[in-house]
């Protein structure tokens, strides 16, 4: 398995706040990588460093063998990003179908219309995530869980090589959390993607996740296998309080 | 009454109403959806300030209005991003600068300030053929751009971060729409007036927003409401000999009030509050 993402000595800052400090990371193709850490650890920043949305002060990021800075526009089409859930105005004049269609827009390109195949792909993505019956509904009328499914469908339509998920199970009830976790697992297996899944709750990571990194205050303090990471000392150091992983 | 429509000035006024209402209505959807309504205020005052300085230095007022408007729109984006300032704050800063310049220019004009005051209130009945040509060109480019780039514009209006993440040139689209906002405001300055034009940019799309959950429909409705406001303003202006710009704004505000009253979205939000 070749390397698909290579981050070398990357520092990302927002004004006077340094969110990621001299971080290096290599991700092999087809990996399901979990990123764990407390609030403010730099988890979201790590994802935005990979897709070019973050402000990289120093270091380099290579994705699919290409330098991100020089090929940002092209690489963004190959990297799907599911951001943290956010409030959508219930009056927004965008339907579920339109919100998902956006995922295809970048792929199709400027000055080009979507074709029949694209519309079929949109319908397939909607059905796969289980919101096909809601496609004509305003996006702002959906529940948080349904909106998260829409975001995943949109990401799928890019036909990406890499999928970045930023706390996709946050603000969801246990039932919706389980649905999202299973959906992501199915997508990962069926599409042979490289997935980076950010969360601060270990048990939200699907079974497919075999590798983890721990982020704390902008630095990677652990990178390795999932099972090996479940040590009391390591978890306690990460969250700065006594934590013990029970049987998962 | 019917005879009046045979006169050239009235025919030009009708065409200006159609093109002005349409262009302001369309660009207004963008401004409302991006939640930067104050951009309309800043742009209209920038155009007004530019025209004042054009009068002061005896340079084409419309040309100077365009320079000031485009200059302001060129500042808003970078000020937001490089200075890391909230868009509404950056627009407010630009507004305060151009307002100061406008009144400075007014105070420096010697003698009667009639021409300057006409720019404040506008006069759709004195629109020239040249004004119409510019308006027609602007509206045509706007409609063409909207039809070609609709899917990208829709993505940017939904969420700028997501649009950027997908590979859409979000910044180019955002800056282009700011630029077109400036152009539309400038070329409607003579007919609607610098003080009043921002209302024609805000009211029709706000009214349309109340009635539909589809973006395409919102653009169409906003254009229709813009044109309707201008036509009715022109009609009442002729019937009752009142300033057309002011009546256009009042009509557009009444239209918004009617749409708000009948808004299906208002019922949805009330229902959600009650269920909470």
C-alpha cells in the first residue's frame, strides 16, 4: 500500500494561536485512521491542513503524490470533507437534492451542466445514506442526523480518494450515532477509501479503524495501532484526567 | 394618461424600470443569502460619493461613481480575509469612509447643489439612452453569468467553506458578485438615487425569500418584485406628481410586508417555537 497523505513538519496558526506545531504524519492508501484528542487539540486543523483550507505557516503536505500548495484546486476534488455539524437556517431556499448535488458540482467543473449520469449518481447517493425520500425537502427542515447523512452523500458524489470526517457523530442521539458509524463503515469498505475520522469519543470509531493518532495541544503524542493505544497512562495523559478504556 | 406613454422620456423610464428592477432584484438575492445586506448600503453610498466627486472635479459623475463602487467592493473582500475582520464590520468601515467622503464632497461644491441632490434621490423620468445602454449591458451580463454559473453560485450561497472544500473557486465567485453589485448600483444611480437604491437591492429579495424554498424561484421572484416596484413607483409618480425613487422604495417595502404576512415560512417558524 503506497503513501497517500504525507505531512512533513507542518505548523498551522490562526493569528497568535498555533493550532498545529511541527506535525509530521504519513497515511497509507486504504487506511482508516482515527484522530482522537480533547477540545482544542488541533483535530479539525489537521483535517484542514490536508484539504488546504487551513493556513499552513510552514512545512509541506503531499496528497496523492502531489504537493498540496501547488495543486490545491485539483486535489480538493479528490478529497471529500465532512465538516462538523452546524445549524442550517430552516428558511434556507436549498433542497436536500441541491445540497447533495453540490458534491458533484466541483467534479463536473465550471461552465458544464450536470448530465443524466450525474443525476442518477445523486439519487443513488441519497438512497444509500437513507434520505432518498426527503430529497425535495428544504435542507433546513432535516434533523441533525439526517443533515449529517446529506453531508456524507455530498462527499460521496465527489468520488473521492480520501474522506475527511470531522466529528460526524457529535450532537446526535445514540441511534443516529450508530446509523452514521455503520454508514461510514459500509462506505469505507465498498469504495476502498482512505478515511480520517476525527472524534473525541473512542467508542464512536467503527471496527474498520485499526490505526489511531492522539493529538494534544497541537502535537501528535501517539501514533499506532488501535488496541495498543488503549492504555490507561496514555489516555489519561491525553485527556489530563484518569481514564480507563473498558472492553469495546 | 395613455398619451404619456408615447413620449420618449416615459418609454425610457419604463425600460429603466424593467432593467433596474431586474438587476437589483437579482444581485439582491446574493446579498441577502450571504447575510451582508449592509453591502447594498455601502455600495450605494460609495457610488453617491464617487458621483459627488465627479461633479466637484468636473469628471463624468457616472464614471467616478463606478470607480468608487468597484473600489469599495475590491476593499471589502480583502479587508475581511486579510485583516480577519467580520464581513459586516468591514462593510461598516467602508460605509463610514464613503459617507464621510460624500458629505465632504457635498460641502465643497460651490453654489447650488441641485445636481448632487438629484443623485441622492434619483429621477427615473430623466434617464438617458446612454444610461439604458449601460443598464441593458449590465443586466444581460448578469443573466448570462447567472445561467452559466448557477450551480457554483448555489454552492457558494449554501456554504462558502464547503464550496471551497469541493474545489469550487469560491473566492473568485464571491469577489465577482461584489464587483457586479457595485456595477448594478452605479448604473441604477441616476434612476433610483444613491440614498434609496439599497432598498431596491434588499426589499425584493427579502420578499422573495419569504415565499419559496427554491433558489431559482427566489431569483425569479426577486426580479419580478424589483420590476413591479419600479413600474408601480413610476405609475404613482406620474399620477400624483411625487418623487419616483421614494415611491419605488415604499412600494417595495409594502410588497415585502405582504409577502411576510402570507409567508409559509413564517408559519413553519411559529410552529417550531410552539413545539419547543
